[in-house]
C-alpha cells in the first residue's frame, strides 16, 4: 500500500523555450520535465497525481500558472511529463517551480504533498541559441532592440520602396513618431496615441493640407507658440491659439470662442430654415441645463434697436422686462396706462395705478369679471375685485382635501397645535385614530419620576398631583401613565393654568399598556389587576377582599409567572 508521505524528489528538467526567428519553425510552448520520486526512502512505483505550480519568487504565495497531470506512470521512481504554461509566462524573468504529488488512488485535494524547496527554472542551450537565431549583416539584435543599418529604402508590402519606409497597406500602432523625411502610405494610417511631424525650420509650417496654390489647413510652430491656423484664399478664417482660444474671422481671439464681426453683417447668424429651432440645447440625462454665465456682474440682454431692453438678466440673478434696473427677482416695468395681459380672455391682467387706486394682479373670466385679485394692500379676493380682508371669499367654499402643512388656529392667531380652537366645537361623530385611551394630564411628585406604563396613585401631600405606586392593594390608585408600547392617548382632557393640568397623560379609561410584575403568579387575559410592591408595576388580584377599591382594570394580554413586562390593560378603576 502506497504511503501518502512523499519524502523527496530528484529532478532533472529539460525546458525547450520558443524563439521566433527568421526561416525557423515554431516548436510550441510545451517543455519536458523528468524526475525521480522516492516514497518513504524507497523508489516510488505506480500511478501518481502531480501538480506543477510556477512562481515569480521562491517565497511567493500566488502562482503565475499551474498544470495538473493525473495518473502519471512512475517506474522505479522515474517519471516524464510535458508541461505547458502558455506563451506569456517565460518573458526573460526568473521563475521557480513547485511540485505537489499524491498517490493515484486518492482523490481528496488535501492529499497533495508539496515537495520543497522550489526549483528555479533555467534555460537549455537550445533556448539560448534561439534568442540570437536569424541575424544577418544588416539587422542587428541588441538585447530587446533590433535595428538595420541600410543606406537605401525599406519596403513593407511593396517590391520597390520609394522612401525610407514605404508601406503598401495600413499601419496601426499605440504610438507614432516620424522624422523630417517623407513617409508614404498606400492606405489608412491608424495611431492610437499621437503623431509627431517635425520640421527643423521655425518659419515654415510643419503640416500642409491643400495644393501648391492654396493651403486649406496649416499646422505650424513659430515664436508665439504652437497653434493651428486654417486658411482659404482670403485671410485667416479660423485660428487655434496656444492659450486654447479659437478665433473665427480673427487671428487674435480674445476669448475661448471669439467670432469677429465682418464689415456689413452680424458676427453670427443662427437659424435659416422655417419651422426648425435656431438654438437648441439638449441633454440626454435628466436635469439638462442651458447656462449663460459670467464670473463678474455681467448682464444678459435681449434688445430691440428702438425700444431699449426687452428682457435683461443681471449678475444678481434678477430678471427685468422693460427695465435695465430690475429691483426684484422678476421686475416688469410698463409705460403709464399699459397692461400686461394675454391676447384672449379669460386671462391674467397686471395693472398699474392708472387703472386702479392700487396696483394689482387680476385673473378674469371670459366676461371680464374678476375671479381672483391681489391688490396693492396685500389683500386677496376670490370672486370679488375689492377684498376687505387678507382673504375675502365671495360665496361658498367646498373641498374634499385641504392640505395644510403648518398649524391651524380657529379663534386664535397663535395656534399651539396642528388644530387649535379657542371656543366651542360641535360635531355628530368624532373619530379618533391616533390613540387608545382617554387621559388627563397630571404632575407626578416624589423622587421617582413618572414614565409611560407606570401605575400612579393620588399624592395626599400635594393636592392634584400623583405619585408612582409602591405598595400592594393601594386604594389611592389613580390610573396608568399613557404612551407605553406605542399606544398613545386618543383624547386628552385638562384645563391649562389650573390644577387640572400637568406633564403626564394618565389614562382614566380605554386601552393602555401597563408595567406588570408576575412574581405572585402568571397574569392571564381577564385577570383583575391592582398595585404591587414593585414601584409603578401592577400585579394580578389574588386577595379579592383587599382588592375592593384598589382595582385599576382587566388584563387583555398575559405575562408568565416570575416575569416583568408590559401587559395591555382595559382601564376600569374600581
């Protein structure tokens, strides 16, 4: 039976590296590895599974590549395998090989044993030869560089080159750099980075596009810096300057985009086709903007030759219509006796003092009657053109939903709650959905402050106040502080400024969560509850004679014996 302990391995490796040479045939990327395997101080014999892992460092944790070869036939300790780690592994840097082996009849990956130390992979004489194969008198190989010292031209894809490098096809490269000699291409030129076209002269342009009589595009260098200039038979039409400015009709642009005004016409004309927008700003993403901006206090104006400024947006973010000095976010100035109104009614009318004693905004119906008015005194009228108060509604109001985000006061201009009514209210049905009990506000005396769910009793030393309960069967029990367990008071009664007011809402009736102590027995739904010796906690009644007058209500949920927790109580003081 084979042992799973592999003690050592004697290795002789042969590596055949690939060298791409002229008039040579590629041998592939596989190489032969031979070794001898000893198993417990004896030669191994039979089938074994091997793993070969290649590292770029003798102590690295992660391999560059690995090869798994199962069921290798080991005879008298000797084995031979072909290893192929691919073409991108052996790039001239050192590599180390680590071998893992296990007997062939085992299948657990943990059964593999590493054979150490790792072996450095070294080239064979054949591989050393391959690095120099194929050299001739013209082409010289120096380390990773190769160059040719030829006096004539070099052709690629052409039989008789007419230039230093004559390519009969496409050229594609990550970078490109060309000297002062001419370069001819039979098709396209594709360069992923840049093309440097140099000229030793500082007066002549470096690149012409055109013919001998006319240069349509000129890239040049001169004493002012690198820039591009576009020519037609007329003087310069387009100039790209060193600072990034672009000029149209000028060779000295003073801004990022400078359009010079030719004589007898506007600098720029937009829009020539009827039915199409003259200027369009579009964004494929939501929230696109068309922004006209200025770093200073500049203005944007739409101006008519005769009437002055029609629309002006100044640097402060104000818009003026008919004025050059808007004093508000939107300022509309009209001549005396004019109106701003739509062409048809009903519509919006903005009047000045010529038409009324106070300037106003008037929304009219189809007959010209005012339906909504804001006058100069700040009063709003609905269905009336002469409001007598801040909001004057002539007629009835009806709404299904009235959404008010602030407080509403009836009979008071300083509401303290969402709805604050000073006076009497009357309704047939009052439906309360925000709480489960009827509570009254009380102050809690004593050293122990009141908390939601606590049982409280009458404080004989402070009339009108309550204290936290602390003894069993206390006939001064007054109720339970509301708010525990997420159940809030549904109705709160009290009178501000009197003893019938306080900080804590105490449930007089209804459903409320109460703190309970089941030390004297488990609490079941329906049990009568009374005070306990645990401060602020209730317990179930076991002595009905003592409980007379000390009952605070019935349990609606249970609590296991010996536990403390919240119990839902139907409050009914007895």
